[in-house]
C-alpha cells in the first residue's frame, strides 16, 4: 500500500502552488497594465514542428528521422498580435541567453527598464501557447511535406498572428554568447529566481526575485579588464 505524503512534501507542494499562483497573478496584472510607455511581450518556444507531417502517417516514416523546425512565438500584448518566427534546425537552435541579451539592451540605453519574468515550472500556460494551439490544429489536418507548405499552414492558422520566416541564409538570428560572456559574468543561482530586473540607470546589474513580493538580490555581472568595468564608455 502506498504511503501518504510526508509533512515536508506537503509543505513543499503548498509553496510550489502558492508561488505559481503569485506568478499567474503577476502575469494578469502585466497584461492589464499595457500603455504607450509600457510594452508587455510574452515569448516562448513551441514544441518542435517536423517535416514531413501528414494526417495519416505512412508506416515508412517511422523508420526515418524527421526534420525538426523551430517556432519561436512573440506575443505583443499592446497590439494583440503574435509573431511566429519559423526556422529550420540547421539555421539555429533554441537560445538560452535571454537574461544577458536583455541586460545588454538596457546597458546600451535602448530600453529604460526591463522586467524579465518566468512562470513557475509546470504552470507556464500563456498567450503564446494559444497561438501555437491554432498552428497545431491546422497542421494536424494537413499534409505537409516541404518548408514552403509548412509556412503556408502557419500563416493561415490565425488572423491575429504574423509569420516571420528565417531562411537558411540567416540575416536575423545572431550568436550573442561569445560577446556576452566577454562582457558579463554568469548569473548565480539563476534557477532560484522568477523575476529579473535590469535598468539603464544601473548598467550591468541585475535585480533578482523569487516572486513578486520577494526581496531583491542584486548581482553585478560586469567584468573588469585592467581595472576598467565593462560599463565604461568612450
């Protein structure tokens, strides 16, 4: 007979669900706060699309490696539109440098303040997923053999979405990793936090929080070369 959960497990589950609820409330608050000076953008990767993708899979396909196609969704809440960036697996992978990339944008004064927020794992349903759902429904009813056909299905999936195809001759996606690692140190204990704040007035510094009401933990990610920090300007 399976034993019940321990007190520690029950407490941990309660903390997990409370944290998830707080981040969901924060998400709803952000969506309601959009204005001309405050942009709210939700980003996420879809599950990989594959080529070919047919409604009735021929037995032969089970013996082949299907080609993966990545789809990155950007929902701009201010205008209620989603941009679906679609690109082949040979063009690029799924990036993990968002914090340092946004830090660099604030550092270069392109944005005054950035708040990067993550849902609690297991509770990540968001506006981008709704757009992905439209795409999956269309693909499930279609026979898609080529990238051209796949782009057509994605484009037709929703009137509130816009397709952005990144071709093999990629001029859009850039590799930031080497440049960012030269300019910034890695953020410590990144998995502990859900909210990261970066400000143009305090370049190279990240304020980290475990939740909307948690205390801030400050990390200065600037590197120092010959006594000069990487926020120095000429």
